[in-house]
C-alpha cells in the first residue's frame, strides 16, 4: 500500500508539473522554468518507473514465496528439507523485505538519475540515454514474463501489461511529435504550433499517468473480494455507482405498475409461447451439446494428466488435504521414486541383473512406472544418505566383522532393503502416522516380510531377496493407491477448484496449438 501511495503522489506531482509547463509556454513565462521542468521531468520519470518496478518485484516475490510455502505444506512429508533451499525462501528477509528493498530502490533510482544526467551532456551518447531510460521497464517486462499466471490471484501480470502498454503508447506518440517540433524549430511564426504540440504531448502524458494510477487502484480492487451480500455472493470493491443506477432503472421499468393491460398481455403470451415451443428443441439440443463438450473437456483432464505438471499435483494435494487423505498420493509418489531408483540401478548393471528382468516383465515394468512432474521433491527416505548404515550392516553380515570387497549390487541391495522397511513403517504398518487403506492380503504380506527388522536386514536376506523382488515389493500398494485416487479425483472434478485447472489446461492447449501452427 505504501508503494502505491508513493506512486500516486509521484503521478499527481508529475501531472502538476506538466500543467505548469504548458501554462508557461502558452502565456510566455520565464525561460528559467524550462530548465527546472527538465530536471523535475528526469527525477519524477525515474522515480515513477523505479516505484513501479519495486511494486511489481515485491508482488512477484510474494507470489513465488506463497507458492513455496503452500508447496511445502505437502512436500515436507516427502522431504523434510523441501523448499528450504528455495531462493525465495532463503532471501525473504532481504529481497522480499519492504525496508531492505526500499534502500535498494533509493540507491538504484539516484544512480539512474545521476548517470542519465551525466550522459545527457554528451550528444553522441543519446543511445545510452535511451537504454538507461527504458531499463526499469525492461525489468518490469522480465517480471511479467516470469510471473506464474496460474498462481496470480490478484492479476498482477495484467496490471503490468496495462501499465507497460500505456507507457509504451505514450513514448511512441512522442517520436512523431518530436520530429515535427524539430522541423519547425527556429521559425518564429510557428512557435505557437510548437507550444500546441507540447501541450498535446503533456495532455497525453497526463492521461497515461491517470490511467496508470487507475490501474494500480481501481482495477486491482475489482479483483479482490471485500465481503458478501445477503445472498452469499462475493462483493468486489469499489462498487460501480453507475452500474447500480442502471440496475435501479431496469427495476423501475419492470415495476408491476407499469405493466400493460390483461388483453395485450394475453396476446403477447400467446405469441411468445409459440416462439418458445419452436425454440425449446433447439435449446435442449444446445444444452446436450454443452454437456457433451463439458464431459469431453473433463475427460482430457484425467488423473494421469495430474502427474504431468506440478501445478496440477499441487491442486490435487489441496483437494486430498480437504478430504484428509493425503497419504494416498504421498505413498504413491515415494513408491514411484523407489521403483525409479531400483530400475535405474538395474539398467546401469544389466550384466548383473539380466536374469531378473524377466521377472519384471521386460519393459512392462518401466512403462508401468509413472513419470513424476518436474519440481516434485526427492524423498528423503529414498534418496537420503545411508552410507554409514549400509556399511554397518555389510560388516555385521561378515563372520568376525572383517572387511571384504563388496560389490555395488550388494551395497545397493542393502540400501533398498533399508528404504523398503522405512516406507513400510511410514505407510503400511498398523498404527503408522500415514497409514494407508490397503487390502488385508497386501498388508499381511508386507507385515510378514518387513515387521521383524532384524530378520529383514539379516545376512540370510542378502541372497534370498532379489532386486526384482524389491522393485515389486510395493507394487500392489501403488496400484491400490491409484484406484483410490481415481475415486477422489472424480469428486475433485465436481469441485470449484477444478475449474481453475480447466482454465489453465485450456490455455496450455491453446498455446501449444498456436506454437504448432507457427
């Protein structure tokens, strides 16, 4: 809010200086005021541009930081350190802090003004002046391109677009007027035309500045809910008084006292009923078409598509949190990461595991593992450092605890057994924190194998349990979780949150079609 106030004050002062300069030119004021106007124009121009950049940067940072925090709500259950290494999380007290960035803003603004003024003394550096002048707006353009539209609840990107386009139009208008002013300069009889041209530019600048101020206040508030009416509908601020007047006039025209007589009303009803009877089949057909189109749109957003984008996955986690069933997706993700890790190891050492690939069904197992979207946290259970624990169990497996040469396959087998037991304790063990809903047979089989940790990690299991067995150990759990997720996803499709995903998905499809056509 403070930045908006400062920006609006700068805009008002800038408009006021335009008014004074136009008055001076038209009514022949002192020439010294021309130099004062040029200096004020430079100071106010850079102050205004840097204030916009400061405002949009903090808005962009808040969006990224909120995404970081909301993602951590579920990612911390997979990786305890999730999002701690995020740049926005680590620099919240510097680049995300109002007071710290205020100092950076003041330093940058003063530096730009000083450099621009110094360069102005050299005519051959005109191109450098232009680059310095547009530098803040280049920063705004970069922020606009980086702002994630999916999480932009307050339409910050639209505000940046309107502000940048409005200012670009104003700058583009100055070029032809500057050329005309340059051509007629020196002609005393055309001095009035030059003054009028400057007045036109000044008025356009004032209009653009007023438009930008309106964008930063009125249109921003239009996207925010400030309360609810008597019917429970969201209210937006500020309310448009002209809209209320138009609604009042419509109610007055539809008042019962102004209705026609019964005879004219009956004749009108007969004519409208015949028209309605003709339109009814068409309306039913349109309704059926819309329903089919809606089903087709929903069908394109399937459960498998939720694993193609981290935004989809985040919204699905939000729905599961509201249903108190996050464990289904958490378990599914960690099992997939375990299977990916085991399969990658087996492919790297095909000469060791070539006989076990038949147990995995050749390439069928690889095709059965879902691809998780980019940005999914790496499970601390699956990808955590276990070297010390693995070494201890390898030594305990030897008689007398003597060192011997251990193959990579043996070391990996011990590591995967440790991971499997931790996943069992987290999800499948009775009474576990994230106990999943699986069949009696599946839970019984896992309990028989993994309940006794000492037996599971004994030396006898070194040769008894194969890597293919470990890859398929939680396969039944994964399949059951996916079936349960399908039921939750069907309920998710009936919620209001799903409409946001549909809109984003349609934008992605439209962008892909446009790119393919180009």
